[in-house]
C-alpha cells in the first residue's frame, strides 16, 4: 500500500460458483467487493484526470502570462523608440529654430551697423575673401 485508500496490487482467486452460492452470502460479498473496487477505481481515475487537468491549466496560465509579459516588454520598447524619435525630432527642430534666430540676429546687427555708418556719411564695403568676411569703412 502506498498511501491511505490506495491499493497497488489486487489478487483475486476466482472459482466458479453455483446458483445458490451466487445468490447467497458469498455472491453478495463478491458483488459488493467488485462494486467497491470499481467505485474506488473510478474515484482514483477522476482524481488523476483532475490533477492532469489542473497541471495543464496551470501550464497554460503560465504560458499566457509569459506571452503577455513578452508582449508588454515589446510594446514598452516600441513606445521608448517612438518617444526617443519624437524627442530627437523636437530637439532638431528647436536647434534649427535657434540657428535661424541667431542668423536673423546677425543680419539685423549688420543692418543696424550699416545704417549707423550711413548716418555718419561714411562709406563702407562688405569684404568677403576665402577666409573671412568683414566691413571696410572709409571716410
């Protein structure tokens, strides 16, 4: 015996009985014994099936949880990539705007300088050579 209520081996000695014995006490004991063994076997089989089903269900739930975790991690990575791309695009636009503003301010400063020189009646020439550019004032 392995545990409570479980039988590992069943030995039966079977002998042909006459009608009187089959309908009598011996037959009744035989039928009740067979019925008890059949009921116990049915209970054991049901427990075994339930145990297998429980294990399969637990394995399925674990597989589902693993798949959901992998999907969630994949979506997180995609969202991070989108956010980084948008941040980069935003930073590039901001830097382009800052460069454009700096260029505009430089042009305004040149224009103001030229206006001031014109008010003083100085002549000026904008000189651009291969290395630099500047303003030559005469007058």
